[in-house]
C-alpha cells in the first residue's frame, strides 16, 4: 500500500512540475495542431487585412509550416520544454498589395522567437520575455 501511495505521489509531482513549466500543457499539445494567429506584435490580427488567415503548424518531424497572410512558409524548428527556435523558413513570394503588414510582423516574430508556452489553450511565441505572437487552435 505504501509503495502504491509513493508511486502516486511521484506521478503527481512530475505532472505538477510539467504543468508549472509551461502553462498547464506540454510540447505534445503544441505539435500536430494548426494554430491560427490572433495577435502579433501586441496587436490583434485583422483578418480583413490578409488574403488568407495566418496559421502555424509544428509537425512531429521537426518541420514547421503555415500561411503568413499572403505567402506560405515552411522550414525546420527545434522545440524543448520551454525553448522554440525556427531555422531558415522558406516562403513563397507572391505580392499582396496593401496586405503585407501582418505578414511582415508575423515573419519578424517567427525569426525572433526563442521561447514558447501554452496558456489557457493558446500558443504564445516569446522573445526576450515578451509575447511576440499569440495563436488559438484553428
């Protein structure tokens, strides 16, 4: 009986530690989900100012892909319990006159990302301790 209680306590401690490290969710919760960009650079994304809704998907094979509002992108990423870094991201080169502001800010946020967290069901990309971009499940 005592061994079972100790094992249960060990599991609870491990879960508590994992939850406190990343807003109650784990890396597995971020991977394989398509995330819709709702905020970048502290401003809400106005979907009337983009051709397509900006998205991000972190694939299990270490590749990221998405749409930046006009152009599609893809490349590699490295994810740990608290860090996230994108490698060189290739992007298509379509022109969307008058609709590039969100895309430019989003690309800069991806490049500056060094950390991540899942909080209240939202994915947040961070750099220097501040939120660069915020997403909801698509």
